[in-house]
C-alpha cells in the first residue's frame, strides 16, 4: 500500500496533466510577421538600402567630436587607469596632492578639463588646445558594455 501523501500527489498529477495538455493545445497561434512592402511588393534596390539607416544612426558620445589635432601633454599628471562607459567614462589620475577620479567634462587641474577617454589614453583641453595623456602599460583600462 502506498503512503497517503504519495496517493494525493498521484491524484493531483492525474488531474493536472490532462488540464495542462488541453491548455497547451488551445493556445492562440500567433500569425506570422508581416513584411513591409515597398513600391508594389518589389524589394528595395541596393542604392536605396545604402542610403537608409536600417539600424538607426550612430550618435557621437560626448567628447567624440574631435576635429582639432591632439598633441602629447606636458602637464604633470599620471594617468593610472581609465573606465570607458559612454557618457559616464572616467579617468583615475594622480597629481602631487593624491589620486582622484575625473569624469568627462570635469577639471583635472586648474585650466585642464577631461574631454575624452580612449582605450589607453585620455584627451584633455588646456588653453583651448587638445592634449593626450597616455596610460602606462602596467595600469588598468576597463570598458563597460551593456546596461548603462
């Protein structure tokens, strides 16, 4: 003889399985997706596709509109690390008074503003001039992707 608990579980299973099968068989069937037609059902030409933005237009992140030349910076700042995360990118720098985390648009030193964070360097603006500070090979570079 089976214990009472096993009998109850089997009875519930016998009732639940047919109900589940019935529900699965009577689910609404989704219609296939409709394909947008262009000019009477013809496919677009290659030239039409090349000029269109199938996946949207790429937008430039803050600090990526550089058109001026960038030179190596003579300022006394050590670049210790970079974090690339779009508009939230930051640099870890060391000056005489210690380390600090600086985000794009913030001041690294008086008259020196962080403009862009690259993979192994940062671009700063000093006296209207763009200057590059390179990351030594022994330091850290991180790129964050996904949710922001």
